[in-house]
C-alpha cells in the first residue's frame, strides 16, 4: 500500500470519525432514554431544531460562537427536560406505542410551531469561520473541524464513562436502564432517574447539535427528523439499550458514509451513498437482528 | 407490623389476588405458600408498591402504605428480595450493593457494604465481577445482601430457593434463621411449601388468588389434606 493511499485512507477515516462523532453522541442520547423508558424518542432530533433557532437568533444579534455554542447546549438540556415533564411523564404508565406516538406528536408540534411563528423556509446564520480550515501534518491534510469534533467527543465519552462507572448517579442510571422496577425496589426514585436520563441525553444532543450547526449554519422546522435518521439507525444497529453499541454504531455509520462517498463508489454514483449505507445496515440486521452488542442476561445455574 | 387487609389486585380485568388478608408481627417469620399461579408474587409486589391494589389496604406499623412508591417503602424499612433475583447483570457485585444502598448516606452505605461482604464472603471474592457471571447460588446471596443493605425491619422474599441446588437451598433456609431478630419481621413466599413451613412461625395458603387456609407453621405441616388439596402433593 503506497504512502499516498495510506494518507488518503487515513484522512477519510478521520473525516468518517468526525462525521460519526455527532451520530455517536446523538445515538448515545437515544440509547440512554431507551434504557430507562423503552422509548425510541423520535423527538430527540427536535432538540437540534430548537437549538438551531436559538443559534440563529443569537447569530443575527451579533453573538459569536463562543456564546452560541454553550447556548445551544443549555437549550438542548432544558428542552429535553421540558419534553420529559410536559409530555413523556404524563404517558409513562401507558403502552410503549402511546409513548412512541407522543414522541411523533412532539416532532409535529415543533415543526408546526416554527413553521407558524417563524417561517417554513430555512433561516441561515454564520457558520464558524474556522470550520473549513485545514492543517497539514506530514502527508495528511486534516480538517480542523474533524480534529476538534473528535477530541471533544473523546473527552465527552471519557467524562460520560467516569460518570456512569464511578458515580452513584451513573450506577443508578445503568441499573434503571437494565431493570427499571428492580431499581425502584433498591430505592431509586423513578421520577428522578428519568429526569436525569433526559438531562444527560439533552447534554449529549446539545454537544452533537453544536457539531452539526457549526457546519450547517441553518435552522429549518423540519431538520430534526432528517438529522436524527443516522443516529437512530446507529442506536438500533449498535443494539438497543447498549450505550457502547450506540457509540460503535455512530462511528461505524460515519466511516461507512465517507468511505462509500469518497473511496468505494465512483464519483458519478456518489449520490447513492445513503442507499449503500442503508444496504449495509440491512445486512447487519439480517446477520445480527439483535444489533452489534447485546446486554448479558444469562445466569449460570 | 404488617397488616394486609382485603387486597384485590388486577391485571386488566382479571383479579390475580382477591380479598387477601395477612399479618406479619415483629420478630415473626411468616410464609405464604401455594402452587404456581396462586398469586403469591402479585401479593408481594402489591405490598412493596410495584402494583396498585384495586381494593383493600396495607398498613405498616399502623401507617397506611397502600399507595406508596417502592423507594418510600424502602425508606420506611420494607425491602424485597424479588423472584428470580433480578440482580443487575451488567453491574459488578459491588455496584449492585451500592445501588441498593442509594438511600443511605455515603458513610453508612460504605459501612453496610463492608458488613454484607463479611456476611457473604463469596461476594467479597467476586466484588468486581459482573453480576451476570455469578452462579445461581451466588446471585441469590447477592440478591439477599442487596435487600439487607438498608437493614430493613420487614424483609420480603419471593421464592428464595427457586432454581437453586439442594445445598444452596439449605444455605438459604439456614440464613433465614440467622436473619431472625425481635425487631425484624419476614414474609417468605415459597413453592417449596414443606421447607417453608418448617422454618415459619405461621403460614398462609394461597390458591388461585384466594386465601384458603392459615395457621401455625408446624400445625400446617401435619395437614396432609392441605398438601393434597391445595399444594398439589
């Protein structure tokens, strides 16, 4: 394998990891909610929609991304907790189907609200100035954006790992994800653990939203479900309920996307990238319907 | 200590338990026996707040607890060792104990963890092991240790001998004797009726959701008619 090929492949892998980082963080948020509520929260993408409009209004008011980025994260956390309190808590004792419908209802509500009170057309705002800068490192020409996103994601994942493994907050959340009623028997308050799950999920979505919006620079009412598609598939392909699976699925889809677009498919077929990625996902489901990672349940006799 | 009066618990339109009443006094070991599907687990789950009764009341030390949440009941001193253990397989043994002590202060929780690891030496040996890798007997010890973390005044156990090897069944029933104290009441649900009645002070017989008999443990043991009619022997 010649050096140019290696450098080219390495760049594409880094690009894929960069793309996969936002997928992984959004997928993690979905997996956390699924763990405690057995709900695939389709309204998760609306955290990004709401955050995008906050970013838009801050941007046109002259604020820099040093202000916009934390505002996006805060908005995402607050809106996530609001959806839990206003919508999902009311239907928690209902069937899984009712909760799923509630999440769809939120998607429609957010889309209708912004279409009505802002407008249907997208609103553009300034992307971060450094987003498309590149840096040369030996044979590699790397995008600053990818490097920043990967480093921030790694730090986030390390912090999350510490939170989940070393704090009672995290241990209780993992316990509730595995067996919610058994956790209640151990004294874990159901309202509190679900609220914490939505808060954490909102935080991860907020960081993911920053990555997405830095480059997208656009807010539109229907963006939530569009952005959510890949993370949703990452959650399922990784194994529903598995946090590691969600991260693995996110990075895998990001890498696949880039490799198909830049390396595997000829240029004239690059528009078929999504189709090829979905074909791989379908193949994974055929071979491993439970997803890439499954949670241990068996007890030796 | 515990007064269950006329509880009826339904799943949809079907009453799994109908008009069930029982009591557990301080220092008593009471067993609730019956065949599969009798409603024993439903009764326990109603007492600990996982299920809401359609009718009836539950009192603990004279205070009504019928609609309280499981975590509130744990704070009051009621703990359950669930059927089939329900340990957290992805958490380590130590993490399982820490979760079970989540209502305690940090120092108290550490103190109780140390006590449980001393009471169950195998758990100390396996403290960093994922609970999913424990054998059935080890998992049962963990499940009991979890329930004891808050030093409950009322200990409920759902089928503690289920799926265990005979030597572990002996261990569990011997353990019940060591857990007895004048301040603690115990309510044990068992399909192994003979074994349960041997250790119990009193027993209740449940069948198809209804209480059909009750009495002193030793007295019920001698009732062959009971075992033929209600316990399927």
